[in-house]
C-alpha cells in the first residue's frame, strides 16, 4: 500500500514553501509594532493567511531566536503583547529579501 504523502507530495511541499514565506512576511510586517491578532489580519489582507495555531508559536520561536522583541501593553482595555523586529531580525530580513528576489528572478527565467 502506498502512503498518500509518497503518492502526492503536493501538500507537504506547499506547506514547506509557505513556512518560509510566512517568516519573511512576519519579519517584514513587524517593522511596525503589532500584536498577534492585528498581525494576523494584516498578513491576511496581503494574502498570507495564517491561523493562530501557527502564528503564535512562530512569534515565540522568532523571539527566542532574537529576531523579534516584544513587550506587554497594559494601558489599553485588555493587555496585549506587541512584537517588533529586532536589529538581528532586520539584518536577517535584508538577507532573506535579497535571496527571495534572486530566487524569484531565477525562477522567472526557468518557468517562462
């Protein structure tokens, strides 16, 4: 019997592609402070839908890697944790953006 993932790798490959793009999108979007739900909405408007079960672990991981900074704002009606890209994250964002642009240029030539 053939495993479905072996028969059609499309879903796993699309998921893998999306993960990398989401990191790039989150870092770029967090050049301005944002709390989780506002970030989710902003990414959705751009066509990068992400569910909370993916977003919040990603934010925690990026913060643990030193790519994001965060702080609680308790002055509003409900406390919210605001995230912002760190200097280390800015450096990575520049590098990822440069690589993304080079890859898309290369693929345009191949896929045309």
